[in-house]
DNA sequence: TAGATTGTTAATCGATTAACAATC
DNA sequence: TAGATTGTTAATCGATTAACAATC
C-alpha cells in the first residue's frame, strides 16, 4: 500500500506470479487465492499476499484475487504495459539464440537493435535485425529510445560495453558474460552467466554418489 | 569452520570469488585480503571472510589469503576438482549456444550428451556431440554417470523433461525454459529464464524518463 | 615492534512466516 | 449466516555488517 522500498526478492517473484496468472487466464479461471498460487508455485501464501499488498489492495477478503485485474496490475507494476526497446550487444551464439528468442519477449518488449564488434558480421541480419558496429551504439540508443540491454559479448569486453551502454543512458542490463559487471551509476545490473550457475549447482552434488 | 548449513547466497558467491582469484593467479598475484576482494567485487569484506570461514580457516591473520591455496579450496568446496558430466536437453538455438559455450565450462565440467525430441535432429551433431532421442535419456545418464542437466526445451515440455531427468538420477538442473520447474525430490533446481529476468529489470526503469 | 588482517561474536538489518481482525 | 480469504501486524528466522581480540 505505502510505496516503501520494494526488495529485489519481491521484484523477482512478480514475473513468476504474472506467468502463472496468464496461464490461468488461458484456462478461463477468473478468481484465485494466495493459497492456490502458493501451492502451485511452492511459495508461502502469506508471502504472496504481502508481496502484492505492497503495491495496493488488489484482492477481496473472503474471495481472493480477480485474475484479469491482477494481471493488469502486475503488468503495470513491472512497466510491461508500455513498449520497451532492448538492445543486444554481442552477436555470437548466445546473442543469436536470445534474439531468435524474441518471441518470448513479447509483452511489449522487443529487441530493437543488435551490435557486434566483428566487422565481418556487419550488415548481416539476425531475426531480421541488421547487426550494427559498436560505434553507432550511443546514437542508436538515443534516437530509438532503447532502455534495456542484454550483453552477450566475451568476458574481456563486457565491462567496457557496459560502460558504453550506461553512458548512452541504458537503465538496466542483463549480463551473460562470465564476469561480474559493476557500475557506480543508478543502473540495475543482473549478472546471469551460465558458468557460475553451473558451478553453484555442483556444490549440491551428493558426495555419497561419487564413484571414487 | 563447523559445517553448519550453508546458505544459497554463500554458494552463489563462491564462483564469483573463484573467478576473481583465477584472474589474480594470471596476474601473478599470490596474496589477497578480504578488503581487496571486497573492493573489486563490491562486497563487504566481513561477508567474504565469513563466507570463507564457514568452510575452514583459509587465511592468515595479518597477512590475508594465499591465492593458490584459496583457489584450490574453493574448487574443492564447489566439487570442481573432479570430472562432472552435464547433459543438455533441447537442441534449439539456446541449447546450441550453450553447448558451443562448452569452452567456458572447462574446469572439469563438460557437456557429455545432448538430447532433443525432434526426430529430424537425430544424428546431427553440435560441437561434436551427436543429438540423441529422449528415449535414450535414462540409459545414457546412468551409463555415462551424468550428474547435472541443462534444460533448454520449450516451456510446455520442461516439467516433463525435468521429471525424467530426476527419475534418471540427475542431481541438479539449470532450467532456461520460461516456466518454474518444481520437484519434491532432493534435487537442486535453478530457474534462469531470460524473460523473467528482463521483466524484473523493467521494474527498475525510471518513470522520469518516460516519453509519455 | 607496529600495522594489517583474519576469524568470530554481537549487533543490525531485512525477509519470511504466523496469526488474526476485517469482511466478502 | 458460516466459511473463506484478504491485508496487516507481530513473531520468527536468517543474512549482512560492525567490532574486536588474536596473531602474523
């Protein structure tokens, strides 16, 4: 209700709620309780209610939440109710995969431009988008009002690319390069590299299953 | 020191520490303090010391940590000091990118098998690995002692694939499908889909920059 | 030695969960 | 109405940070 500072944990759960609610819409289910969502998503119902209540009173006591209404609210909170242009830097295998992935981004989010440092790739297209040289980065971001960025360049280039993106006014970065990107500016950065995730997973391997 | 339960937050930081320590090795730096690591990685030095101290006394008072020794210790903690075979399910664009990414996985981790439901893909190779039909999943996992899995199949297939993997004895799953995978078994699952991450990022867009 | 830095305890901060009055 | 379920406060739990004795 009071727009206190929202924790990152809450923000990361909102897309999960949204996805399930969209699923319910497809199933023609119109009302849902925190208990039901909690059961399906394996979350505590009180947590779901508290998360949602931090943005407003979206439910009805004794009834639950109206699915359509809640979808609308969460999409608004996540700013998915407007067009968001995304730039992708690094047209290698991973960048290629993500841009073809464009279908997933639907919901008003789309990759609007792709950049790569390799001159050999210039002019070629990915998913119908021409690959541009890094020199054009700032201008394209400004003129096309691009606000989020995905980095899929090799590790040694990632921080520099991020610095350029931030200087150009990008407001959020999803970084897949295997290096932690930093900034002292007010830009949200998610580091999401595959290597680190797999290494963390390895921690949980069961010693007892070792063959030795 | 006492092997109390280690929080996931700690486990996620270990690969970050490791990566920076490997970088220091390359730079021929032999000793490092928690203060230095904290400065570079933007973390609280006390947190770094506490994280490491939960596994043993790796440092020297007044001196700091020996880089080589700490690398060895973290690699052991993360179980990266042994061969870990990984299976990839879903040979689409993303799966393709990640398997070519194989270079990154080095450190004794490698993609040992690739599966796909599409009969048209069978027999073709990615990065030198033949794509196999899902029917062979269980047997391959068992005979080749595969312990971790990466899921890059479409959302509707993801949960079923996960169930099969878990039934086959997989101990950890990195899921890129845009759906939260669940299990009641003792298997670690990281959900890492691009769509959710971008949607969370959108939350932080600056209202003031809206063009309206 | 004096300065630096760890490992660890205590303090703080924040997030999750439980409980329940309000109410549909 | 009785049962269900929210929004919210209080309790609990856990993670981060500060502080400092030990010691290299």
